[in-house]
C-alpha cells in the first residue's frame, strides 16, 4: 500500500484547494422594477416574469 514519504504542509494543501470555492450565482436586473434577480426566475420584488405578473407580492 502506498504511503506518502513526507507530510503535506498546510500551505501546499491549501494551494491545491484554492479552486474549490463556490462561484457567485449570476444576476440580472428586473425590467419592471430594476431590482437584482436570478436569470430565468420570477422577480422576488415585484413577482413578474417576462412582463407577466406570476405571483402577488405584498407591498410594504
């Protein structure tokens, strides 16, 4: 069974894991209310999608 000859240092281990982070989700602006939203999803601020009202949102 293979066994490493040297201990892997914390710096070398963390350099290898540098690309394992989460990517930020893409965002776009709602054409109705200009709020940021995820593409191809209903806007959480005004409840519209492709110019149509999908859900009723409470205005506070």
